[in-house]
């Protein structure tokens, strides 16, 4: 086991072994040649074996010295990399957000350049998934979730409420014949894993006894929107997530009511943990963006 206080001696020995010269090692370490020689003799006395053979022009490693030099070089390199990693992690300004893939792609990404422009020094890490994130040590700073707004141990602030309505590609075969909610309910439908779907919309549209034909179903609502944009059928879209598709003309809204969603999007974080300055800046920006129509 290495005794405490021996790291400087190992560092001096490793440099002397690389240079095969105490003076050159001393120059690299900003020490005197005598100090390097003292560190090496300290190691030799502790190990009980010579590490160098000294001669007029410099030093040569003994077999024991070569073995220690190989191990010391590798270990000190690993230690140096670890120290750099700790420093970079300390200095790095990164806010980690855990959310749904559909929300990150459909709502956040189109707006993120504005945040980057206003806060160029803050890095963003986006983690997507369906399970409610655990905000333990080393976990994300913030989360955005679709739900009822009540999660034990978490502070939840409303970002925005949602409505749902039918959309399709403007060039989908037969789209021109979809003139009423009944026509829409009878089309080829695309579903997702949301808690409200086509049966709920049909009731809201007062469409009775509709034989709903859900040809395709996706766990991710953004995938459902892309499927609709590809002409596969009619999707039930969330107003905020579908906005980029409508603006680009990839999708158009179809006849029928906009159904209020049962759940909403919330910004969440641990109640017991104060947000850091960068995470707070991102949270404030999110709330302002969500308040903008």
C-alpha cells in the first residue's frame, strides 16, 4: 500500500525515468535536480532496491526501476485524466432536463436556439423517456411531464394546457372528402399512447356509432404526427406539438372540435433542492416561452 505523501516522490521518479536525466526531470517539474534526487532516494530507501544505476552522463533504470516506471507512468496518466475530468465537470455549466421525446422534438427544439443565443455559456442535456424521472444525486435538474400536476416530493409549475384535434397531410389520398366530423371518424386513423384517443374525440364531436379504424398506433405522439405527414392517415394532434407541422404545411387541420386535454404539461423539480443559477435561468425561460401564444 502506498503511504501518504509519496505521490510527489512517484511523480519525480516517473519524470526522471522518462528523461533518464534528473536535471531534465527537474526542469519539467519546476524543481531542482537535488530535489528530484532526494525523492528518488526516498523511494529507493522505502522499497529497499535501487531504481537507477548512476553514471557520469546520467542514469539508467534497473529492472526494478523499469517495472515501477511502467506502472507509475500509466497510473499517473490515469490520475491526471481523472483530475481533468473533475475540473471540467466543476467548471462546466450544463443543465439536464428529463422529458418526453415528443415534447422535446415538437415544442422545445424549435425554441431552443433562442435560449442558446441569450445564454451562450449554458450547455443543455436532454434526456427522454416515459418513466417519471428520479431526481436523486447526479440526476437531472429539471423535468417536463404530461400529467395531473401532483407528484410526491416534486414542485410542479404549469407550463400550458393542451387541446387535441384531427390533422392529416394535405396530399393524403381522399383528404378532400373529409368535410365533417363523421367523415374524419370514418377515415384511416393513427393513434398514440396518450390517455385520450379517438373514442374520446368522437364523443366530443357527437359522432355516434362510429366504427373507428385505427390502422396505426405509436407510443410516441411525434411519430404519429410524422406518420400522418407521410399520408398514412389522420392523427389526433396536440395543439402545441403539431404547430411546426401546421406552420410548414406538412399537416392541415381537419373538420371537428378541438377537445380539451385532461392533462397538462408541467415543469417539475425536487421540492427539497434549490435550483442552481443556470437551471433557474432555463426554468424561467421555459415558463416565459410557454406563456407566449
